């Protein structure tokens, strides 16, 4: 059947891609801009970056997160900027 890939073919392609793709380094002296950063996925990305050593983040989104989330982020980062923009 044209256009059909077996599950094993897809798994092999993914494994090959990951094997040959270098892991990006997260620098503590860099600033990371996360668009959509105030939503659930953006906050997960911010946590991932923090766990990998990022110290400076700018999270931009359409609406501000809850106060508890803001306090938690500010406690975790020395330098974090949260911007809610009506886009």
C-alpha cells in the first residue's frame, strides 16, 4: 500500500533521528524567550529549561498565569520576566 509505514519503520526512523541529533546545551548565561510561555505547555518548557540550568527566561502569552504560578516561577529564577500581551 502506497504511503503506509509500519510502526517498526517509524520507530526505527525516530531512533535514528535521536541517535544522530545532538542534544542542545542550555546555557546559564543566555536568555530564553518562550512565546506561549504563560500557558500550560509554555510553563512546562520553562520548567524543563530551569531543570537544565537556564537562569534567564522571558515568558510571553495572551493572559497572565495565576498568582501562585507567578510566585513559584519568581522563586525558581533569579531573572524572569512575564508579559501578557493582547495578541
